[in-house]
């Protein structure tokens, strides 16, 4: 009898998981998708420049200024987006105006 209770094959593992588990995960997944969409939503700016994209845009922009230097990075953004560009330097929105 003791060996029978210690045998892992004796237990039915599917009976341990409640049947409501899949029903509860669907609303949670829908809520997570909705929150992700709201978090990623940004109002379109009339000023050209790299997108925000969950904070990745500012990291790339700041990294480009550190890696290339201010002059080369400004030239890159001006060639890519035009003479009035919005970028992020140290997490702050910065405008580059050149002609």
C-alpha cells in the first residue's frame, strides 16, 4: 500500500489541473494584447525622425550619437529624414535643424 501511494504513475496528473484554467487564460491574453497595443500607440508627429517603438528608437538614436559623434550623426539623420529632424539624446527629445 505504501509503495502504491509513492508510485508517480498511480496519480492522474490531468485531474490536478482544473478545467477552468484554459477558460481563464483567454481573457488574460486578450487583456495583455490590448495593453500592449495601448502602450505601443503613439500619436503621429508631423516632425520626421526615427519612431519611438517602445523606447527602442531613443536608445538607437542616442547610441548613434555616441558611436558616430554629433556631426556625423546629424549628417546621417539629415540625409535620411530632411533638414528638420526629431531625435532623442540622453532620453530627451531633441530637434536637429540644418540646411
